């Protein structure tokens, strides 16, 4: 690996979420939970929960995605069940762990990453990967160069771009997705010993049948009054970036305010920073706290990330 890429990897690794087995199964084997009353930050994440639904995990997310919410599915499944006849909306759909586990009949799934949405749209058509895929540095940088050339040529919505995006995601460092100011994908080659690549994604056609994928800002998302919205915006950490322009505190505020104004049920998750919790409480959300998957901080600490789960009054109505 090149020296510059090693330096980049050292920086981005600090903030990456570490993939782990389901946290709930490890901490509370055989136990299911249901969201209840508001918790204080000092309470155990299991407090206020009782019997819950088991999510369907038969279809795994097709990508590795930092900050994935598969671990949160037992909680979300309970909250979603009374509203399962509604349309499911996720403004920051990321790796699709939540909708693939909840399996809504109709869904509106949005993300500000156009390459991610292009990949999902091609999956919806039954994407077949025909490019060569090897866990080799030379192959990786060749495919990365080709992907960036397609972006430069205005061909980022092509099927080839979707195939390359999948390969880069599976082969790059920690499954991260990052672009420089010129719009080029610049995550370095990963350190995987072995990778099992998929070539046939036809099984996603049925799951995605009545799902719509969009690429827009949350405030321009066309939602309906009765929609159930689950929003998992980028973590409230000032030194991380989500897109070329980043995701600022102003973005956190306008996202929360837009969601608070929605007349249907809303569920929010985020890092439980003091200002984030205060904002959600100010907007009238009911607050609970959860211990998320372990992640590596700038000090090397691998303790569980504290998350806040915020609900509006219509979720448990």
C-alpha cells in the first residue's frame, strides 16, 4: 500500500464503526425487548424494554456499510409492527439493514450518496456483475481509476459504475465510502485476507419490487402524511464527514426540525451527544438510550457507542 494511502487509512480507521455480531444476542441471549418509557443516560439500555418482534434477517445487506443498523433491528421491529401497513421512509438509507430486516411492502429510501442509490437501482433490475473481482492491490487501483473516470465522464449512473461501486465497497479499507473535493473515490485498498464476492443479485428484485430509491436532500423528500419515517442521520461528531460538503450541526438541526414537523410516526437514532439529546427533547421527542456496536475512538477506546433513540408521540399511539 502506498504511504499516502496508509496515512489516509490511519485517519479514517479511527472513526469507522467496527462490524460485530448482534449486540443484543451477546448481552441478553434469549431476551427480546420493547421500547417503553423515557430513560436517563445512566440507565441500562435494556431498561424500559419488554417483549418485542424478531426481525427478518434472511436477506443480508449487499454492501459493507459503516454505521449499519442491523444491531438495532430488534428494537425497530417492535416499533414498526403496529405501523406495518404504512409506507416506510428512510431519508438516510445507507446499507439498507433496516428495510431489509423490516421488509415493508412499500418504501421510499433516500440517500445523498448518488453512487449508492445508483447501485440500488441496478439491484432493483437484477444486477449481474461481469467485471473481474480480485482481492489484489493492482486490480483494486485499476478498478478505482476506472470508476473515477466514469464519474468524470458523466457516466456514474451506468451499470458498470454500479458493478465497480460494489467491488470497491467490498475490497476497500473497512468498507468506507469517501470522495475527495473533485468527486473522486479515494478510499485505499483494504486489508482483507479473503473476500467472497457476489455476482448475481437477482434475489433482490423481489425485495425491492415496491421500493422507490431517491437521491436528494431530506427537505426535498416527497413524503406523505401517513408515512412511517425512520431517520439515522450521520453521527453528531464534529470531526467526521458524510459527504463532500460534510454534515454540519446546522444539518442536524434542520433534519430534526423537519422530522418533528412530520404528522406521521417518526423514529430517530443518533449518537447521544449532549446537544443532540437536548435538541430532540426540545422538539418533543421521547428519549431512550442504547449501547451501540463498539467502535474505535481517537484514543483507541473500544467501548460501546452510546446512542439515543427518539420517538414522536405517534409511534406508540
